[in-house]
C-alpha cells in the first residue's frame, strides 16, 4: 500500500534487431538472450510479446555492408528492409505500436549518425536526410518516430515534413539527452555500426553536463516533440529526474545495451542474481521519474510477472 513505484509491463518498450532473410534468429554475442531476427521471426516475437502485455516495440535494422554508403541512401529506400518490415508488422498486428529509428548510422559507410564531409559532421545537411527517412517510415505505417541522431533542429524539421505530407498523427519520441556513452558498445556490435573514424562526441552529450539536458529538452518541446528521452538510463538517473520535474511531457529512459550486458555477464558468472538485479534496476529507473523504459529485459520482465 505504501510502495511508491509500480513497474508495469506496459511501461516498457522492447527493442528488437531486424535482419534481412528468412527463419533467422541469430544470437548477439554480448547480449545473451537478444537476437537478430528476420521479418518472419520478428512478427512472431511481436505476437508473443503482445500476449505478454508488451505493446510497444523499437525496431532497429541491421543493414548489409554492401548497401551502406556516405549518404545513407538505403535509409530512404521505400522498398528497403526496414519499411517492408514496418508494413508487415502493422498489417498483421495493427495493435502493436512501433517506434522506429531515424539516424544515419545503420546505413552509413562512415558509421556516423550524421553526414560526414571531410571528416566533419554536417548538421544542417543531415536534417534533410533525416526528414526523408522519417517520411518513408511514416508511409510504411509507423506510429512513433524516434530520432536517435542528436543533430540540432531535427525534431522541428521532421515534424514539419511529416505534417506537410499528412502524417500529423505520427508522433515523435525525441532522443533528447543522449550522452556520448561507452554503454552503447554491444548495440554497435549488434548492428555492426561502430564509427569508422572519430567518435560521436561532437553531437552526443558530454557526460559531465546536466543543465545542458534541460536546454536540449526545451528546444525539443518547442520543436514539437511528444516524448523526451534520456539515454543511457543508469548513470543518468539525475537527468531523468530533472527532466521529469521540469517538463510535463512523458519521459522515456533507455536502459541501453551495455547496462543489459553488465547484468547478464554477472548473472552468468554467478556473481549477481540476474532477475533480482533486473527488477531493482528497472524499478529505480521508474522511481527516478521515467514514465516509459526502453529495455532488452522487457520480455524477461513480462514473463517473470506472468509466472
Ligand atoms: C544510434 C543508436 C545507438 C543506440 C541506439 N541508436 C548507438 C549509438 O549512438 O552509437 C544505442 C542503444 C543501446 O546501446 O542499447 N543511432
């Protein structure tokens, strides 16, 4: 009766990795229990998760190397793996809510979220590409656009482009305070999207800064974001708390790949009780002020609750 925090299965968003092919369920080395799935397997996974009470899925595409180029052109190909799969999921399981990723890195031969010219990230030239990507995903039937790129001004440009094409009903979950973090390592391995040169510190945030997150959030609100996200979650609980007290939009937190890997590794070694660590971690993220949590633990948590 006096417990202040109630972690519900439908607070969770389940990230899934997508790969071209059929019948594929490929293990990801640094993320035990997470797989790269082909479209048919992904639809099956979504169907089973809906049964368990998980409603929302963040899908990330794993793109073959030969389709990657400097302008991430595969990201705006309406016949590409990603829009085809969005369409397949939404036509077979319309009740599943899809959050789709807008950023250049899965399709970029440079492995960066923005356009690289002479070794520099070109913020403003990237915006046009991101807006086109968002439109292709909206046309395929996505529900929520998730710009994970951290270019300045992209929420406004995406919002305007979607509205101009009749997609006012597609919402935007902005990766508002996304830090330049070592905890993304296993994810980059899963997508093979490690930057080919340099790092992401010119566009992702400095882990030493908290007030800057408030500036980023104010800009996103002004530009039309519907949700604000903090990422990673665990080392940034103060930032989650600050945004949830300062802003009235729903706050999401991304419990990222490295945070998942740490618990799984300790569990496998017998150094920690994995399921208890999972529950405590997710509860703490919610307690800090997150309304929504993106986590690779979503299915495991839902199964634990069910049992
Ligand atoms: C890139 C992107 C990243 C993640 C989601 N989208 C990695 C990065 O910025 O390099 C990380 C998610 C995770 O680690 O679980 N647009």
